[in-house]
C-alpha cells in the first residue's frame, strides 16, 4: 500500500495492512518533524512533492523491498504540505516472518525513499525559511557517474 | 514540451510550469539546461550550479546526455529531501 497525502497519517492503518498470520514481526518506522535545526527553532515543515512521479517512485521502492526480502507487503505513507512539529511525515510498515529481515527492510526502505522519491522539505523558522539540503549520497551509481561525465 | 519546476528551482524561476516550443538544436537534457540558462534572470540563477539540479524526463531520472523531444515532460528540481528528517 502506498499513500501520498496532505492529511494526517495514522500509523495503525499501515501496520494493519502488513499483518499476516505468516508474519512473526511487524517493524514500523515513523518519521516525525523535529523542532530544531542547529539550535534554530523550527515552526513547521513544508513538504512539496512531484505527486505523480512520487507515487510511482514510492511504488518502485515498495516492489524493490518486497522482492529483495521476499515480503508479502510493505506499506508506505508520506505526507505533503505543512506538517506541524511533532507530527508524522512518513510511515513505513514492514511485515516479515522473522524480525531480522523486518528491521533491515524497514531501514533500507527509509533510505531509498530519501534517495529517489521526488519530495522536498522546507523548514520554516520565525525569521525565515530554508530548503533543506540533500545529504551527500548517491542515488544511483549510473546517474552520478553520468553527471560527472557530462558536466562542464 | 512541458517544463515543471519544484522547490527552490520553482521559487527562483518564478513559476511552477510552462509550455515551450523546443528549439530544433536542443536534443539533450544538457542542451536544454544550457538553453534555459541563456534566458537569464531567474533561469540563470536557478540553474547556476548544475550539480544540485536533478532532471526527470517523463517521470524518470535522466542523465545530461538523455535525449529530449517535443511532447516530453521535463521536471527540474533539487536533490530529493523527503523521507524522515535526519
């Protein structure tokens, strides 16, 4: 199950989707909005998405994870629009027969979402706002190599 | 050709989308970015540092040498930062 929504995310909705009698573990990640960046108070976060492509990429990540870990389902929900401090911006729920795969798959899902899903985050402070810079990582080896080869 | 802009690229260019007639000599992503930059103003400042620009052609990430054609949908945006706060 994939959901991209401007409404509040309910974690129970996502964990219940991956519940199976064959699963011994459900691992759920909740991404929540933090109230500070480098000591500066953050009022809200704003998430902007390229909706159509984001839904496609979320589904791709879901399929990737299911194939790699032999999972029946992965449920992902991402929030768009303004998200108040302490609210949930991302839910990833993974059900697996054993917990080791569940933990690993959930972690990888969050990392992959941050790499390939076209969603951007803006921190709003009392005295302005800032588009969060991407962490330095490669999202596909081919793309980064191509950027280096084609640049200049 | 449809151009879509997101995040600070959208803010600096000053619009979230536009339709353009693709010049005949613009045939790759790299050429399109150069052509947009040559428009000056917000285009030049948004596209000043191409290392922080990502491009999707018809909703698939595309390298600078990827072909572009009339009828394509091209999206320009910064590296993605969704998911969980770090």
